C-alpha cells in the first residue's frame, strides 16, 4: 500500500495546522467525492470501480487480448491524454519484468499532429501484422481521429475486407461518432462508462485492453486497486490520501505554486506524464491550481537540480519511491581503483539510488523546498494498481479542497476553436 511521509513538510507548515485545519477540509472533500459517485450524472464512477470489475467485461478483455496476440505482432493504440497515458504508464513500468507472456508489442499513435511521427510508425508496421485499438469517448478529438483515418486506410490496404476485424474501438456506450463508425463497419467495441472521464479511466477498458495485450496481469492490477479502495475509503486523519491532499493544499495556500514529482528510475516517465495530466487538468481552473511538473532522477539532478536547490522558492516536491523488487547489481571491487569507486564496492545500485534520494531530500528541505515522500510496496501489477488509485482519490480530494470541480476541463476548448477556425472547419462539422 502507499505510505505518505510528511516529515519533510512540517518544517514549513506545523503539524497542528495540518491536523486542525487542512485534514478536516480533506474529510469534507472526501464526503463530497462520495456524494458525487452516487449521482446519476456525476463523474466519480471510478471511485468504486475496482470492486465492480468482474465477470463478462473482464472475460471479453482477456479473450480479445489473446486474439490480438495470435493475430498481430503490434497493437497500435490510438488515443490522446487520458485515453492512453494510464495504459502507457503501466506498460512502461511493468512490461519487462511482470509480463506473464510477451504477447504483442504495444505502440501508441494519435498523440500529435507530426507527419514525421506518423511516417516512422507506418514504416515500422510495413513488415508486421498489426491491429488497432482506437480510444475516444466522442470520436471527435482531432489528433486520434486523424491518426485513425490514416492507419485504418493502411489496415484496409493490408488486409482488405477483413481489416475491420482487426479494429477494437473503446468509446461511449451509446452515442458519438466513434460508436456510429463502429456500428457501420462492424468493429469490436468496448465501453468507457459515462460517469468516468478520460484521465480517471485507466481501470476501464481504455487502459485494461492495451495492458492485457502487452501481457501484464490485469487481474492483479485490479486487485491492488481494490485493496487501495478499501484502505483509502477510511474516514481518518491517518488516511494517506487525505494527508497528501491536505499537505499539497496547505503548501499551496502558503505560496508553493509548483509541485515537482521526482521519481527515481527512467521507467517512471509515463507515470509522471499521467500524473501531470491527472492533477493539472483536475485542478487547473478558475485561475487557481498547483502546476504539476515531473523530474526523472537522478538524471535531472544534473540539469534541473540547480533550480530546485536555489531557484525561486515557489516549489514543493513529492518523492516517489517503490522498491525495485528484483535482483540488484553489486558494484565490484577493482584492484587498481583508478576510477576511485572502490568506496562503493560491495554495495548494490538500489542502495546507492536510495542514498541519492535521501541526500537530495535533505538538501532540498534545507534549501527551502517542502518535501513529501510517497513510499509503496515492491513494484508489481498489484502495487501499481494501488498507486494509481491513490493518486486518483488524492487528486479528487485535493481539487475539492481548493474549491474547484475536479472532473471537468472547460479550458481545453479554447485552443480547439482557434485551430478549427484556421483550418476552415465548419461549426458542428464533426466528421472524422
């Protein structure tokens, strides 16, 4: 499970202040979140999703993943934002060590409008069998819509009349362009529940189908999220999700406008990207909100480390640490010691990495940066499911504390209207 260590926060906000002011706010926010989850037109269906995932829905995902594995070398997942980041985060973190069986490569497209990127993927697919998983609740988002039109044409050129059998559409249950397109062409479809938004959808078919196709144990992922659901539903000041949300908002009220998530392995990159969208899109509205940034440690100590240590003191930092859970590499002893590293001989890399985190944390606190540390179990599908759920519930509670509605994103339409005008799109013209 996830443990929240606030010892690096108390030099900046008192423990009494957190307990008497901010944790009660977290409790009220949690109550609002549960009320939202009970509303017919609410968007917190993810709150109880882990305990509801079972039966036919999961069977269909498993069967489809097996089918993709038999038919295809590559599954091309087309989506953007919440439609793909959760799946990519899980696959990047777990695929090398936790796949039950390597079934198929999972590639991602529809995340940009770059012709060069499209060309590179097209060339990669030239000699490989592939299928497509298009993910969009409405089917109107520009980047994945364009990518699907281009790659579906390639699929039809390759497979002719049987191309539609290689398309799996994850979309709204009842309406939207992608739903209509699927019905017209006979695509296999999966549903994104109406009461779950994209950035909270990793434990729906939007995330689970690509993750299962990559060979990762989605049953264990869901089980871990279920344990987290039980743990973080507790109405207590000791609830780790309350503590994280409350600490963030207390520090924000004190002038810390930017939160840096520091993770200590390169494989965490897309978890950081998912975290950025989750918190940025949920909290950044009404001209308020903590700006989420991500640093990859220890590499970014040699670039952004200077700014974090001595730049403007508008930062808070969250250290994310999961035990490696695999055989570690020990530094060997060398007789001549020309490189001067014998002081590390006999020590393993995980110990050295942890020492780097501890040293960095102490330095940043002394430099005026409040630090939260999130510690989780050994990295596995189960522990990652728990971590994803922890961030989701913490984010929703944090948003409610700040006074915003954490489940909409009204600001994302502004750039689209300008872009559509420049491209000559007619009003209400939603053709893919």
